[in-house]
C-alpha cells in the first residue's frame, strides 16, 4: 500500500493477537482477533508471551484451568509460534476484540468480560481509534478482572472503594442522536480513564507500584540500575509508639515502579523473589494512579499497641533531609488529629 500502509499492533489493552498477519475473509476484509490473557502470561516481549503460553499449556489445557494469581517464571528460550497445545489454550481465552480492515475503514469490535460487544467504532485513523480503545469503557472492567487477585493493594478512594482503573463519566448525549446514512452514530461518548490515570498506547493503563524496601537490603539495592520507570526513593517514616507519645522520624526507602498494569503482577513477584520487600505489616505495598501516587501512607494500629510497639506509622514520599522543623510539626499535627478507623 506504499505510503498508505499502517502498522497494526498485536498487543492492545488487555488483548493479545497471536497472528502474524490478517486472516482474509471472502469479501477481502482482513481480520485480527485479540484475546484476553491471564496476568501470568504477559510480558513486554511478544516472543516471550508465545513461550509463556506454550509452557503454560503443558500443565493447564485451557484458560479456565490456569490459576488467576499464578505468575510463572520467564522461560529461558523465546518462541515465535504457538504449539498445538498453546493454540488450544489461547483459543480458550476470552474474546477481547476483533479488528477488521477493509479500505477505507478500520473497524474495532470491543468485547465485554461477561460477553457480547458493547460498542463498535470505525475510522480511517488507526492511532486515534487506538487512543479511544485504551481509554474507554469497558477497559476498566477488564482491568478489574485482571487485577482481582491483588485487589487489596489498590489504593482506596474517598468512599473506601478500590478500583484498578478510575473512570470519569461520559459526556451528555446530544438530545437528537446524529446518525449517518449508513447507520453509524456520531458524537457518542463513553466513560473514559480518569485524568489521574495514565494511559499510553499500546498497553493502556499504567500504574505506580510502591513497595517498601527491606532495611537490610537498602544499601545493596542502591547499586541497582534505575530509570524513570524504576526508582528507589528516599522517604520519611514517622512512628508514634502510643497515644500522646512524640513522633520519631527516620529515613525509609520505597521502590517506585511505573509500568503497564499488565506487568505489575510480575513486578510484585520480583519484589518477593528477590526478597527486597519490607516484611512489616505496616510497610508500603500499594498500586496507585500515575498522577496521584505520592499521597502519604498512614497506618493505624488496630490491635494491641503495646504488643505491636506502635500506634501510628506514616510514610511521606519526601527525603527526610528536606523536611524542616515546621514541616515535621505540621505533619505530626495532622497525624495526631486524623480520624481513626474503628477497632475490630
């Protein structure tokens, strides 16, 4: 097609396509089928995904057999095709989307986790369509299903709810729907990812994983290779031993990992496998929106304070050296006057 050709990404949102090219329909339409993969089979390299699926299929014949919280080790060898068993496993995975290509249109049929196609969009602008696909409902529903095994790590909103992807409501529909002569509606809007959420093509939702570093591993971890996506942050830890006692401050370190949501479970596994996560029940182990990740973490002791040795613990994502006496006093005042959750 020369300059009119486009490159189709085989990894979009929570859908993965195992094809090397389009399947050709009798009318000349090229089709790409995307299927949802369980968390343990995602990786940033598609050839490793082939290997993960083929390896998993040796032990779990179908998608329903594969444990939702299982994150297998990465195979040593990558692969470029699905085996017979891998193909059977892949085709048992939930349908995520169907992309049709027939000049001049690209048509995306978005599926829902419970089945069915809640909406279809067509365009001649692939990039614009993909930006809609990775932000619009029901991608939040797919995200909820994907991250269910780690739901307790998600930060809560002001209503106490946890969501894998926060959404903002759709714009009001026009009083009179605009329908073209082929039956396609215009100016229709879906709920889409909230402004505090990062969504980038092709993955869709990105999240920030925060994990306290084991104090015995800090010095060794400082020698790791870091990047904008992977950091070890010097933070500040405030501890009060009992009501009325003064706060004691000390340095604390937290891993900040900003990755696509599909890769966050594997990074959680990494912190455990490498034994770098802090063992404390109060330590930071949260998954947050990318543009609202640095809200202080506060823990209240709901059990026996004397036995636990602490009453309130808080982590601030600022180096202790940058907090002057006024800042420390303000934080201590806020902590002392926060409403406590009821004891069980």
